[in-house]
């Protein structure tokens, strides 16, 4: 499927600046397993974004980042409180449980966002040998439903979590999109808001491959180096992950790319809202706010298959006709406008 789709920001290629950084790193020999100059430089750059205690552990992929982060935060008997919609719960084939050996304790979150009250549904039973011990809370920013936590919301969660003796992990696969939406630095919704450990996303924002576990509070983890190796996330030629992350972080490429993806999602939402207002999209309705680069909507059954064949996207809840449309750094205004026109054609009242 070579043409542009709205299925996932994972479908996009690599940003040219990332490819250039990758090629530039491909010079001669460099020390392996993270002892190279790119990984060393990455640590300095990460500190400028996330604070003096921040330390990055490059890994291959997002599932790996989450498994390494959570495993290093928990004892063998630990559990994680998270949303039912969390990527770690729905989209990682049980990797946290199977590979990390932890239990996930999930709560309902209609908009994808945890709250202190929701956390309390599972934050109990410490000292009870019959219960997996809830010791970490994991939130996603932006969420799997495309919504974004404000800095104050994250701070409230962090304060509540820490008051219970628990630690806070953030799945930041789309952290850049959240920061771009809020208009704040990366630290404002991580370090400054009380997050302890971050899974920092790169692939969804223009990298070929690679993410990073960024430890914001060294006291929150144990043995990250060992966990990364034993979970098969230690790259021997780590310079090629670090060089890409440097390209993303060094010249605000993360912000430029995420801002564009968000803007295209906003354009798509506005175009579709115009159709609804004009009576040209009967049956189309939105199910979530569009804050980052995702749109969730209900589409009449008679139009879904034809639209999907043309533009490519995933069902979110097929039973109720809910779909997800994603924009990425390379989505163009033309792509969006063509999609809006396609929706108008697919939903045109019969006989119109």
C-alpha cells in the first residue's frame, strides 16, 4: 500500500532529516552497545529537554520501551494500574505480563485518561499476600483515544500516585503530539509534572526504528541495563538509534513534525464538521475530542468498506461502527482534502 493512508502514523516513512542523520552516523567503526559518541551526545541533549537527572536507554521499539521501563520499576510481585485502552493492555500481545511478569490492573476510562479516583479502584491491598501489589501507575500521552492530559492533570495523578508509595510511568509514544497540542516543552508534561519514567516515542514521529526509555528519577528503577539486555532490547550498533533520536530532539524536528500531524488532523476534523453542518454527511459523528493527531468517529455501515478501500484506516469498535483516522508528519493538505471529498461522496444522501 504505497499511497497515503489514514490508518496509522506507523505507516509513514522516515523523515528526510532522520535519514540524513542515519547516513551521517554510518562512518567507520564506533564502539558498540552504547559506548559510542552519538549515544553519549544523546544523554546531553536529553538532559536539556528533561532535566539534569534524565538518562536515556535507546531500545528498538515501543513495546520494548514499555516492557523495559515497567520491568525495571517493579519487583517480581508488582502490578500496574492503567487504562483499559492502554497500549500495554490492548496492543502488546501480553508482553508486559509474559515478558515482564507483571500484572496489569485496568480501569474504565471513557476518554482514555486516568484520574486519581480511577486509580483508587485498584490502588489497595498492600501487604496482602494474595494480591499482586499495585506499585506503578501507567498513563499514555497522548492517549490511545487521541486525548491529551494537561500538565495539571498529570501533576494531580503524580501527586496522588506518589502519596500512595507508587511510581508513575508514561507511555509517550505520541508525547510530541501532546506537547505540540498544549504548546509546552517536553519537560512540562513529564519531569516537571512528576513522571518518574518515560517511554519516549520516535517511530510514530518520523524515525525508521527506535525509541528510548528515559529515566527521570533514578530512584524509580533498578537494573535498567540488565533488563534491557535480557529483554532483547540492547542494540549492538546503538549509534543508529541514538543518531535518529538526536535528529528528532536536536533541532525541534519532534515539534515540527508533531505540529504538522496535529494540524492535519485539525484540518480533517474541521472539513468533516463542515460536511455535517451542511447536511452532507448523514450518520457521521465524532466520539472523542480531536486534540493530537487522531480522529475517532462513527461512520454508517454502508460507507465504511468503500472508504477504507480508498484511504485505508482501522476499525476501532466495529460493533458500533467506530473508526480511527490518523495523520502523520507527511500527511498533506491535499491528502486531507481528498479524504473529506471521499467522505462526502460516500455519505451523500441517496438520490442527491
